[in-house]
C-alpha cells in the first residue's frame, strides 16, 4: 500500500502534538519536571520566533529577552496596579514590544547597521533596558514585584500548578510555528530569505530591504512580547533581571545550531539542547555546579564547527529517506520546499 | 566643578586600560575579520590567572604579566587552531556561534575552578594617591594608565617595525596580495589572535591592582571594548586611545553626576548612537 507524503506528514504532526499534549498528564505530580518541559517550550517559542528575523532575514538579533521583559513588565504592571487580566496584558505587552522594536529598528535599518554591529547593538539594548528598569523605580526597581496570588484564576492567569502554563505555552508555540510557516511561503518570506542571503543583491532586484526587515522584527517582537506576559505569570513576579543578555544570546544560538531559516530547526534545537542542558544540570549540579555549562558549551562549539548548516538538516535528510521508503516516491529526496 | 574634573581624570586614566583591551580586540577583528564575542572573557580569564599566580606565589599583581602574558598568548593560539581556524570560511553567524560557545566555556570553567564569589589580591605595591592642584589621583590608576600607553606604543612599534608585525598589517589590508608575498596566513592569524588575547594579560594584571574579579566581568568588558572599537573605527591606534579615554570619562561622569548604576547605560547609549550616526567610527579608515 502506498501512502501519500502529505498524509504521512500530517499523521506525524498529529502524533507529535498528541505526545506534547499528553506529557504534563504523565508527569503531573512532579512540579520540577513540569517547569523543565515548560522552559523547553518557552525556548522553543523564542527560537521559533527568532527564526523570522534571524533565520530568514539573516539579522542576528540578540535581544529576545528585551522584548520578553517589556511584555512581562507591561502585563505584570497592569495586573498589579489596575487588575487588568494578563490575557489583555498579553496583547498590550506584545504591542509595547512591537512599538519598541519599531523605535529601535527603524533608525538601525535606516542607517544600515548590519551583521556584527546589528548583533552587538541588540545585545547592548538588553543591558540598557535592564539598567533603565532598575533605575525606573515606579515600575521596576531592584526589588521583585510580586503578582497577586490565586490558586486557580483564569482571569488573572495565576494557577497553583504549572500544568496550565504548559498548555498556554504550547498554544503559543503552535501559533508561532504556523506564523513562521505561513511567512516562509509568502512573498515576505521569499524577500526575507533573499536579503538574508545577500542584501545588496536583493535590493537591486527591487526588494525593499528596510521595510521587510522592519516587518520581520515587528512580528518577532510581538510574539516574544506576548510570551513575556505568560512568563511573568508563570514565575509570579517581575524583575529587571528578566532582561538577560546571556539568555537572549542563547535564543540566537539555538536558532543558529538548529538551522537558519528552517521552520522547525530552532524548535528541534531547543528541545534537544535545552533538555540536555537541564538534564546535565540536574544530574551534575550536586557535585560541581557549572560543570554542565562546560559540557554544554563544548557541545555547542562542536555542532557549530561540524554542522554549520544546523542539526535540522541532518534530521531532514533522515526524514526524507524515511518518507521515500514509506511512499515509494523518489521525488521527495530532492524536494526543495522553502523553509522545510 | 571639582567633582567633574576629578571624575574626568579618573575616567580618562581608566580609559587607557580600556584602550589596551580594545587593541587586542581590534587586532583580531581588524586582521582576520573574526567577530570575537569572547574577548571580554579573556580579560576575565587574565584577571583570574593574575589572582591565581599572585596568591599562589605571593607575587604582586603588577609583575604577574611576566607569566600570564605567555600563558594567554598560548590560550589564544590554541583557541585559534582548535576552533577559529575552522570557521574562517563560514558565515559570520557561525563565527559568532563558536565564539559565544567559547565565551560560555570560559565563564563556566572559571566558575568551576574559582567559584562564583569575587576574588581580590591583597594590597598591591602601588597604592596611595598623589595630589595635584587639589585633585586626588590614585597611584594604581595612574601607573595602570601609563603602562597601558607604553604597551599600546610597544604593539604599535611591533606592527610597524618588525617582520611579523608587518605581516599582520599586510594580511589585514589585502590577504591575497600578502599571501603572494610569502605571508603564511594561518601563522599570521594565529599570531594576531594570540597577541590579541595576550594583551588582556597586561590589562588583567593592571586591573587587579585596584579591583576584584568575578565570572560575570566578561560581559562588561566585552561590550565595553566593542563600544570603544566602534567609536574609534578600525586602523588607528591613537584613535583607539582617544576613544578609550572618551568612553572612560563618560562612564566616570555619569557615575558621579547622575547615578552610579547609570555607567553601563551611558556606555551602551554612546555605542548605539555612534553606530547610527557614524558607523566607521571617529578615526576609522574603512
């Protein structure tokens, strides 16, 4: 019996989604493990969103947690001060992050700040925001601001267990992947990939590089900003340390070693690397703290050196072989679908 | 007014050390176009080596570069051959991924060996302060600035007068032409990377005379040195010194006039503004 490639893809996606839905039910008694899987999802969301600006448009953005922090502070402050639901805060947080992205991105792209300098500027932005929020005592300040506690309140997005946060994060992840996939196949996606390859060549061919990059940055900032609202609720407080340069860089690294511009690459990297790191931390942390980071960084270097195309390429080739065996269709081996 | 001049003096002296750190970065970035995100962590590593040698042998921090300079040169050369060499033909993104990995590695390794708490050496030989026209100048900072300027001058002579130095400059101008003239590019690159890293040993020794070290230090010096480099542009060594002084002075001014926490804010704002307004820097050639 021959199976169509699309049917096989759909069945596989369904199985993966079912596994993702079932995970919290299997480990529901252990809150620590729940935090871990939710963290993996969080990095999956961030890296997937990063794929739009970093992977497709080739702009090495190192400011993920700047946008995340802005979203968290917007929604958290609204909830603490005026009892506004984080569900609304999510949208507003996303909009604030997007506004900030425009404010920063417009002059950056206008003055043609590129490559390394773009990466360094965005990295500096995270630090600027961190200091600014420590000094802005009305909203931030050096002390944590706690969100009101509820054992289970949908309106306040506050739960006594991590299971709902897992599902919210999973929903955002699915949305981020769909957005990524749709953009990858749209005109904008082709423009972005073109200017990611060679910006000058793309501009000569009539791509409005500035507008396209700004659009990509806005979409990325909105997704990350909205995620920030969930992040604040999950941890139960807001603090300027949310603006973390190290974690922002990690998001970009996941995007790079996952496979630039491949929709599921960053997610794959997040699932494999973040779980491996947390596993190492849990099993080695007792005797030697930070030994896990030594191993983790060596693995990162090795992947970047020997698989510069990303681990997704490796998985894609294996998957295509499997697909051609199942469907008996040689064509899938050479298929060249953008973003997949 | 007195506070302004006092902090300008302090900042300017500190800026000379920043210029020395940035000279290492500019050698690496200018010559082989490698984006080294780990440079700040080399400074941190140098400070830990200084602490280690200083406390083990009871040597004063000022003299430790005699050991740490060759040590960091070696670390730099090994890092070049092990990881940087393989990424020269890759996109800059891969280089950043690799050097970020190196950065995480150095940070985690120092944490593993010396734990996370800050470390400092006992009082250095050079301490106390001198008074000139009512202003107070810390001797340790004055000597640090002097040694930094001497070291920068030394590197400048090395680059202009010796054959390996000229090879480095030739390779940074035109790699293909230099190769045809008999410059071995891998050897030159390894030398530049080693020298760039080794310069942090001098800076680390000087910094340890009046400062402590902890594993998060790398981030600060990393972004700081990129800021000085952006302000100076590539190719001008006096420009580097002036930019270092500007950044140091701005940092000190913001600390004394506004808020001690605002020091990094000002530095990064200068950085971002320079990139917007004058991307090739104040003294840059390209």
